[in-house]
């Protein structure tokens, strides 16, 4: 039986095993595969980004036949084009929409109400940073519109109002009364008054001038049985306010986000853990007053915790993680930018968890105290579960760490190693660095030295790096069969979808061209890796044909020849960063425009060989292009311009 004769249901089942980009390509095979791919995408709740332009009108019509249920409308304003787009969305997509994202739009009140009333099945509504919508304060003020909105928002469960500067008690209450099933609320970065009592004991919370904490408490008291998630990030919430909030009767939160709430104290976190023991997600990133005491409290009192975000806590040390072993269901942990955390206690705690740790994502970026020994132990302990690992700016880790990761963490899909400057070709290739190369590296990295010779007093630098010097050593080692010479190379991580090697300046073509071979790789950053050439670019393009995001900024040895060869094997490329690649000329733009037809964003800033006229010509020939960054092109004098 040929594949064209297979039932659509069977093809849909097969496509479910493919990543989303591959399903999009498969939809081009024939009509049956097209409909099977659409069914498969609907099961994934894919949302479509629709810009406010006349070109989107035909797209909206076609999406109606696919029964799309999640969309984001971008760049909406008060123009006639935006009104036309809203009219089409309301007419063609409204009845089936479940998730609507309008973040940052300058939509008018009339257009919003027209769209809202046409969407009776909404479960998610994102109005973050829609300031113009709330500025007049008359949203849903008409009784007839309010009653119709109550019917339209009857199933709404997730409301995002973060960043709305003009939100008041009056408009918040109107929206809240329209959504009786609301379970998730975000008021991040809203101007909430916590200390000032504008009502002087009155319970009529309907001020049109401010959004008060008293009104929020009143709302939570009324909806305690339903509200499960609350985001108050970036607000001036005090420790006393947190204590009052978590002690609302019958309130049982599963998710609390308090990112950047700098007044939060250890005592408040203790009360939070005591009264909300069912928490599964907790984000305390940037709460700079917290210490080890707060971390120990949440580790001991929140047994159901699955996601814990503790980034940017300068007072937290390793001692705070002694109780992590109690978090048996923990799947995601972020301790990035905790400058006194070396993860030594984390390693011990993970080793004492009964059974296997379930950690799926670990972020230890900018933890300068992290050493190879901790990375190696973590890799062994998390070998079966870990999928995402961020080691960015852990400047002390060396080839031993990357080889341990390549040996044990074979299920990784995301690996970030930006600014890990000690990584070399030996580490990526999985080859033990011989003594000769180690001695040469030490000599090379010794830096400026002071001469005692009076006649030659001064500083001098060691000879410039000879990139070819180590190549014969590598070639000889590949011919040897001694098992002690080899460890796992980076290309053992066959499931990688994102790899960041930004500013790993010791890497060269010797490793990049050989190990960057990942068929499922979607994102790759080689920015600030100055020693790579067209050889690496061509090899990456040949072996990573699923690439959608490629960053090569300040790779000064890349030329037009490399892009002429690589562009033809990167048909899915959507984002390309070439800032500071001074050898590139308009020939590269022509090759990209001819081959990369899905490109959405291009950055050629500071490319001295490309002029503004070249950029404008390129954009005119690529209509799908939405964004081109071209600052200081054509060799602009930055000292004068800045």
C-alpha cells in the first residue's frame, strides 16, 4: 500500500512522532498529508502569530478551515487595517477560539469589545501591556456590553493583565465579574497600592484611579475555591502583604510567582510555605533579601514542588540546598546568578533521593563557583531524567565537564555553554588532551609577563596562536586505538535541539566541523567564536538541516563563499544573526534571499561590507521578511555615531 492510500487517521498518528517543523514540511506532500498534518498540529495547541496587515486577511480565511483555536494578534492599533483584521478574526475564527493573545497591542476599546463578544469559547486571554485599552477607564462600562461579555467569558480560566499601567479596581472588577471560572491571574508589574488605604474602611472597592491590594484580597476571598495561580512579579508587595494574602481562608494555590519582589523576607516565605503547602510552582527569582533560611523552609514544607526558580539571590549559599532531597517531585530548578552557590550540596542532596531524581531542567548559569567535580557528579546523578542544562558563564568548567555531559546526559535537548571560555576542541571531540598540547595551552594563556632585563623592561605577549599547531596532534590521535585516549564527543547528544557556544573562543574548525551534526537541532549560536571559518559554516549547514535560528555575530573569518555553499541546505532558517561579520558583501544577501525563503529576521548590524542600499534592496525582494537590523552598516564610525 502506498502512503497516499493510508487513512488520514493513520497518517496523523505517524506525524505525531515528528517535531512541529517536520509536520509543517510533511503537510506539503499531498492533500491527505496536509489534512493529517493540520489534525496533528491542532492536538499540540499550536498558536498562530497574525500581524495586523492586509496580507493577513487571506491567511485568516484559510485558518478558519483548519479550526485554529490559538492565535496572537501583533501590532494592532487604531488604523483601518487593524480594524479590518479584527473584523476578519471575529467573523472567521471567533467561534472556535480558545486562546487569544493581544500582548502589547494598542487596540481600541470598540474593536476589542467587538472581538471579545465574537469569542464565546475563550479559556485564555492575554491583555498584558495593552495600556491604551485601559487608559479611558470605560472598558465594559455599558450594561448591554457587560452582559454579553459575561456570556462570552463564562469559560475564561487564564487572564493576563501584567504591565497594564492604567488598571484600576473598577475595570479589574468588571473583567473579574465576567469570568466566574478564573483560575490563573497575572498582575505582574501593575501599579498596586499595598500600604495606602484609599477606602478608609469602606468595602465598596470601585476606585477608577488606583488598583488596591485590599480589592485583590477581596477578590481572592470570593474566588478562593477556584484561583490556583497568582503572579505579582515586579510589584512593591511587602512581607506583611504576602502573609495576609496566603492566609486567605480556603485559598489553595498551586503556582505563585513573585519574581523581583525585593522587599520579600525569609519570614514571609516561611508563612507562605506554611499556609500554601500544595504549591507545585514557586518563582522567587530576584527577591534579593532572601537567605538560606527561606530555601530551607520551602524545601522542608513544600513536598509537591515541581518547579522552583531561585535565580539572582545574592545571599543564598550552598547551605540552603541541604534539604533539596525532600523535593522528590522536583522537575525544574533554576539557581542562575547565585554567586555563592557551587552546587556541592545540591549534588549531595540529589544523591540521597530515593530512586532516581526526576529533574528535567537545571539552570546554573553565572554560578562562578561551579567546578568540574560538581558538573561530573550532576551528570551521573541526572543521567536518565535531565533534558535541559544551562551552564552559561560558568567560567571555571573545562573539557572534563563537557565530556561528562556527553557521556551521561544522552537525553539532553537543550545545552547552553555560552562564555565557558576554557572549553577547547579536545573537549568537544572527546579526546584526551595530550601533555604537549596542555603545556602549549598553559604557555599561550599565561598572558603578559614582566621582563627583569633592565634594557628590555616592559610587558610582552606570547607568540600569536597557531591554529594549525594542534591539528597534527589531533590527526595522529584519531589513528590510535588506545581506549584511554577517547571519551564521548559532543555529537553523542543526538537529541539536541538547542546548542549555545557563544564566546567559547578557543573552539576552531577542528571540532565545530566534526561534532556539530544534529538532525533535530533548531537553534545554534556560534557568536564570538572568531576562529571558525567557512569550513565550519558549510559543515553545520550540511549536518543540521532543521536549523531555524543561527547566530554567527562577530565571526570575522566568514565570507560570501561560505554562505553561497551553506544557504542552499538551510531551507527552514527563520532567524539569522550576522552582526560584525565584516567580510560579508551583498553576495551573501543575495544567496540568503534566494535560498532561505522562510527567513523572518536578519541582523547585519556593523557589517562594513554591506550598505543601507543593499539592505533595502534585499528587503524589497523578500516580502515575508518582517525585521532587519542594520545599525551601523557600511563601515559607520561608531566613535562618532555613538
